[in-house]
């Protein structure tokens, strides 16, 4: 069964809600999903996964520094050839998911477009979009 890692950093809980909905969508398409706050992840474990989905809130027009450093560690270990996605919540500007996707692409990850950005707390329609992203990831993983 394909394996998906969903890694996030959520300051207010909105990005966590998004991550959980993405996981639900992928599981509906029969993908094995591990999801948790990035503090619980060991970057060395990334080799076990076919795809990675990374989320961060936007803070002062950028992704949160701890998640940026975490992605750098993943890149050092090697994530080339994996399928990826980026997501996050924001209040004003929403740059974090775009920055995550850029980092992943430069590292050789096949990133699903468009990145998923949701303003404030996700509503039902937003969470449905998150589930769709999970399903899209699952479909792409199964084609590979």
C-alpha cells in the first residue's frame, strides 16, 4: 500500500485541521497515512514514504522557521523523486505553502499544483478541498 507522510506546523490549529482532512481524503483512496506535528517526526524516516505533504501557517509573510529548517533536513537526506504537496492557513498574505512548494520542487519533488491555501479557520467547503487534495495525492501515488 502506498505511504503518505503529512507533516505540519500549526500555530492556531487551522493548519492541523487541514492536515487531518487531507489525511481523511487519502485514506478514503486506500493510502496508508502517517500524520503529525513536525516535532514528532524524525526526518530520517522520510525514506519510508512515497509522498510527502507539508503544511505551515504563514507568519510575517513567510513559512514558520522551524518547518523551513525541517524541510532543509529532509532535502539533505534526499527526497528527490517523491510526490509532494504543500498547504497552510493564513490571516493576511498566505505565502508559506508557495514557499514550501518551491523548496520541494528545487529538491526534485513532483509537487501537485495548485498549493492549498486557506484563510483563517477552514469551513466545510475548505475542508472538502483539503480532502480533495488527499484524494489527488493518493491517485498520483497509485499511478507511480
